């Protein structure tokens, strides 16, 4: 059998073994090393105006150190730029993270902290300056 036929058969078998292909929308938003998921497990406690706790995502040249964050209502999410280039956290996908609407471009050494989070909800974030790409390396 010719090698190009063998390679084609191997490719088809690989797709079957993986369950076929999926569109990016079926898998959630496109991902790369600078994307993540934020799950807020409860409502914002009444009267809460300061962070009850803070979860920190650090940006480095290799990507973010934390891609999945689970936070209770009233907790905050901080993004720290530990890289030598700018990064800007923002909402990603159909479900927006409203607490990221006011984010700014972070120069090296800067931190952006959200207001206290309220849910329950799950949303996605990305770095606007290192945009996610379909088929990217993921996390």
C-alpha cells in the first residue's frame, strides 16, 4: 500500500479515536496560554464593598500561572504582570465577566484587581494583547 494512503487511513482513524472534530464554539471559547475560566459559586453578600479574599493570576512569558479560578461571592480576582511585556485581562466568549470590564493594560509589575465578584456564574477571560486562537496550545 502507498505511504500517502496509509497516512490518510491513520488520520481518519485518529479522528475516530478522538471522537471526530469539534467546532471551537462546541468546546467553549478558543484557548491559549493566556486564557482562563472564572467560576463564581455564590451571590455577592449584601453590603460587600471590599474583597473578602483575592485569587491571583500571574502573567509571565510562558502564559498565565492559573487558568481555572473558583471564587465565592465577595472574593476578587487579581491579575499581576510578571512579564516583560504588557498584558490586558478582559472577558472572553459569550458569557462576559462584568468585573473585567474596567481592566487596563498592565505594564510589567502592575496588578489589576476586580471589584468583589457576584454570581453564581461561570465566565471566561483572555489577555487582549495575546489573543486566543482556535487550535492554540490550550492550557
